[in-house]
C-alpha cells in the first residue's frame, strides 16, 4: 500500500552507520519503554506513558518539528503503514495502536 519514497531513502543514506545505529537505539529504547507500560496495563493518559511520548516527540524533533496535526498524522501512519505497524508490533502486540492513542493525547495537551 505505501512505498518508501526515494527522498526518504536518500535522507537515510546521508547518515553514517554510527548515526543510524544511534537513532535506532534511541527509538528502540523509547518503544520498549512504552511497550513495558502497555504490558503493565497503563492507560494512554498515564503520566509515565505521557512522559515517554514526550521522549518520542523529542526523538522525532531530531529530524523535523511537527505541529499537533502533523504529529498526530505521524501517529496515524503507525497503524496504517504496514512497515511502521510491524516495527511497533515487534515490541508488543497492539503497540502501534497504543502509541497512536497516547500520541493523540499528548499532542492535544502539548502542541498547537
């Protein structure tokens, strides 16, 4: 359904292997921490989950600074794009939808 654009591939190609490994490690640490909250039964609105979403937003800001609508749209791709969904589902079943819902709350409370 969705294909990686050549623009995205070109951007990723500009990062060194060390940068790519660092970004992956940062992302994976955040995703795993959110997955842990989901496994504990934390609600999307729980303070610990929302703090982790703030970390996720800070991670995203290394690449671009989304406004509320853009950040929520990114979250929507986590459930609509099979590649994004598979990434998050590899941490915990249902994580893509969980993160999407948590991002929607965080964005509504913190972004314009």
